[in-house]
């Protein structure tokens, strides 16, 4: 399968960071975007609620409790 180029609008900071990235990082980004776009186009992408549930399950499995989360959210950086 041959590769084609598409244009996707992104914010200025993201574009600048991509343009400044090393070639190997750019290649990793392209590979990740190809996978993600394929999921979205083929209807296999998770919706936001599914993503949030997965993140929550992973955090709980790693020991994050509601109390720890509250402490983190209330931390003012001191």
C-alpha cells in the first residue's frame, strides 16, 4: 500500500513542537496517528466515556484511591 499525505489542522504550539522534533520522533508520531486514524475511520475508536473508564480502572489498579486523588487535586504546589 502506498502512502499519501493529508493535512490536519493543529494548534500552533503543537505544529511548532512537531516541526522541531527529531526525525525518529516524527516517525513515531506518524505511526501512532496512522493507527489512531484507522481506529476512528473503522469505527473502533473508544469514545470519551470509554477512555475515562479505562483510565479510572488503570489508576485504581495502581492504587489510586478517591482520597489520594482528592489530595492531588487540592495540592496547590507546595
